[in-house]
């Protein structure tokens, strides 16, 4: 693994290791993320969709039938009563308060 943090040529990809294996690493991270979301949906967890609705629904079709909340303004990725709606904000607050 090469580290090139200092000097005139900073390369983010060097932090990830050999660039030839980068696509497979990104693909495995995405697969893992999809698996986590599927597990959350199966448990009935409140899922807040902040951006990229089409990409998420294409990757995890069961999101459509889940406990899904979407932001009113996806370009403002923060959860407030205005951006989630009062009922959605209450659902998220209650879900967070129930976490041990």
C-alpha cells in the first residue's frame, strides 16, 4: 500500500491501496450497504431516505413497502419537523428514543 499524504501530489486513491482493486472494493462496500438496508427493512426499522431515491429503490425494491420516510427537500439532508413533516419527525424521534 502506498501513502502519499504529503507533497505536491496528493492522491486519495492511494489511501485505498492498489487502484486496480478499487472497483471491486467499491462494489463490495455497496453490496454490504444493501445487505444492511435489507436487514433493517426486514426488522421494520424506520428508514429515512435522504437522497437518490431511484438508486435506492432500484437496489432495494422492498424499501417501497417498508417503514420509509423521505425528506421534503432532499437537497437539505437534515431531519427537522419541517423537512420530515411533523408525523415523520415524531416517528424518527420515537425510534431513536427506543434504542437501548
